[in-house]
C-alpha cells in the first residue's frame, strides 16, 4: 500500500513560496534522492503547471538540476483538475471521482507518493488520506503568502526531526 506524503519548504511563520526562498545545494540533493525514490506525485492544476518547468531541458542547468529533472520526468504523475484539457508526459489527468482515484492509488501502488501543494493537501487531509506531513523549516519570515496548511491544521504527532542542511530542519508528522 502506498503512503501519501505532503512535504514542502516552509518559512518560520508557516508560509510556502518557491519564489521567496528555496533549497540550498544540500537540501536540493536531498530532494533529488526523494524524487528518485518516490512512486509518483499527485498535483493540483497550479502546482502541476509550476512543476512543468522540469519537463523541458534548460541550457543553464547544472548537473544537479538535470538529475532532478530526470527523476521528476521518470515518475508517474496524477493531476487533479477540472480546467485542464490535457497533461504532459508520464501524467494522468484526474477529472472525476478524485477521492476514488486517490484511494485506488494508495491500494494499487507501493512506496511513497508525493502530494504537491497546500490546497490539494488540504482536500486530501479532509478525506483522511495524508499519511505523513514533512515540513522543511527555513529560517525565513515572509509575513504573508500561501500557508502550508490551507485549512485548519489537523491533529498531528511528531515522528522525527532531522537537520537536512546547515539551516534547514525537517519535521515529520503523522495524523494523531
């Protein structure tokens, strides 16, 4: 049975914003290894459109970015959207029965499936389908933006705390 994991970079005040801050080299290598090991990813439209950046090669990429792109392209993706008409390579559009599709993924797959984006994670949290929350806490204060928890924070139990980079801590929680 697959495990749904929602993990994102988060500011000290609880916001996610890939344009305001991002991973350093050590954390980026960590994300490459995670992407290689994942059984797939589930996206909402907005986050999928952001991540489509990795579908195309860019001449300015270093070997780390090329490695992440290769890992991301290889894994299957499921995109929940009513507005998209099509999705890119190695992706499946989920238009109807979102809950049923995700429940099937969990029973038919093994390993970890990434959940990408706070809004999608909130929908899956309300359905009781998220198995783990990974907060990559950065020493940044944004003061505004998109919160990691798009709705009420579910009751959680801390499972582990790891220093991933010189200034980033990963907090892993499971539903309580």
